């Protein structure tokens, strides 16, 4: 369940809701995540790495 994954990430990593929801959905759907460089949060790196998600910044 997407919500369960998002809550788990938020609680375990003290992640903000935007990051938790995005990663929860990626985990649930086994999806990669792509964002523009300006949209990456300063504290996201360790959370994303621990979740094992294929994550990258892309220039448009």
C-alpha cells in the first residue's frame, strides 16, 4: 500500500511528506524517480539511497 510505505519512510527517516509520498509510490510501483536538479531536497540523498530507489536528476 502506497500510504503505508510513505508513512514508514516519514517515520523511519524523519522525511518530509513530499519525499515520503514520492518514495512510497516509487517503492510500491517499483518505479524510478526523475526530478529536475532544483527540486531535490538537501536531505534527500541518504533517504533515497537507503530505500534502494533508482533516482536521478535530469535537466530539461
